[in-house]
């Protein structure tokens, strides 16, 4: 499940598997889906991460 957190009053969405944070829930879901399916991160997705 994508986790919603508050980072300095900015809402971020965390991939619960790799713990990267995104400002768009869409990317967090894509990341988590990819992490689940392939056990690794996709650079195409993680380049959108705003919190590591
Ligand atoms: Zn991920």
C-alpha cells in the first residue's frame, strides 16, 4: 500500500517497498507496482521521486 506522509507540510506518497517518496500518488503506485513485480526499481519511475 502506498503510504501518505506529511513532509514539511507537503503531502508525499511513499512506496512502502523501496521507501521513495513522490509528490504524485500516481508515481508512488507505479513504483510500488514495479517494486512488487520485479523486486527492483525502475529509473523511469524513480527519477520522479522527491524524497529518498
Ligand atoms: Zn518502489
